[in-house]
């Protein structure tokens, strides 16, 4: 099954096409948005490591996964170790306290994009301090911009408090910006995506409150269906999966996000 799917997907070409679309969307961004240039995180969840190697050989370095066990298995596999020495892993899934230990042992873990509580910040901080006392772990604060109860992420109004907590009390964590998943299937004929508008607002609050320059604070928003709109609005990290690696059957329990 996997081989048949892989045969139909040219991952190298996929990366090339997405990077072209990223550039094009970036060229349409208004010059008065001073946010950083967008970078691409290739979301490889549920896909075989051979496809990651293909994307890597096309120059892709940042990869996102959202299940700790899967990330652990892929990141410690012989193939990835041999072929992808400079890979950078982003954890983009919902993080439970019970899986923090395993996550922090992932080799070349670059960023946790889904930090959404003080409790989790304290736990990550303490444990990362044991794993890597001299190099803080980059984190993004995940915001529940759609205010849906089932979604993870912190309330928009609490973002600066969490940011302050990380800055002042978590010396092993390096806060790098904000992230949202947002509602699926937004109809862009209705105007700018309200999830993106909300995250931009959080970004502005963080920059204003801590006197940070906008280009130094990441905004992770945009997936296969809407990364171009996100980039035009100011996104600095887009997380793209199915447009690169092909169709991915949805999980029945909705844990896909
Ligand atoms: C799966 C996932 C993506 C990628 O979604 P695609 O629609 O396949 O591009 C991005 N971000 C998060 C948090 C995800 O879980």
C-alpha cells in the first residue's frame, strides 16, 4: 500500500513546487509587514521515512511530526541518521505530560510549536535542563484562535502572560513566537481568515509588550490549503503536509490536528 502511494508522489518535485508557491506568496506581501521571510516545515506525519529522505535530498531540512511515538521512531531510525544528518524536527502535535520524556530524547529536536500552558512550560523547562543544560529549547506558544473547546492552545488573552512566564522563569526554553492551527475549511471568499487575524494580533501584543522587533517573533500559521493566504498576511512558518507527501487518510478520532 505504502509503496503504491509513494510511487504516485514525487516528493522532490512537491518540495520544489511548494517552495515556488511560498516565494510567490511572499512577493505579494505588503512591504510594510516587517515579519521574517517564511520558512517551510514539511509535515511528514504518517508518511514513511523514505519520503523524508527524498525531501531532505531536495534540500528540505525542517520537518514536522505530531505524534511523539512516531517522531521518536523516525528520528532514531538508521536511515534518517545515515541520510539526514542536519534534519531539524518540529513537534507540532498536542503534547501530554506523559510523553514529554520521550519527546525530549528525540535527536535534533529543533522546536516545540505547541506549548500552551504554564504547567507544560515548567515541565519542559525542568526536563530539557537535564537533557541539554547549555542550549535552550525553542518553543512557540500555541493559541486557540478559533476558541473551539476541543482545540488545544491557550486563550488569545493569556498569550502574553505565558510568554512572560517562559521568559522570566524558564531559562531552558527560548520563546520564539506564536502558532495556530485554526478552523479547517475556511471559506476565503468571506475575507481574511479570522484565525490568522487573531494570531497576528497576538504577535503584535507580544512584540509591543516585550519590546521585540516583529521580524524576531515567529508566526506559525498556514497549511496545505491556505499557506499562501497565511504568508501574504505575514506568516513566517508554514506547515505543509499533504501537498508535498500526498493524501493522508484522516484519523477517525479526530486526533489529526
Ligand atoms: C497535519 C498538520 C499540518 C499539515 O496539514 P496539511 O493539510 O497536510 O498540510 C500542519 N499543522 C499541523 C499542526 C498538523 O497537525
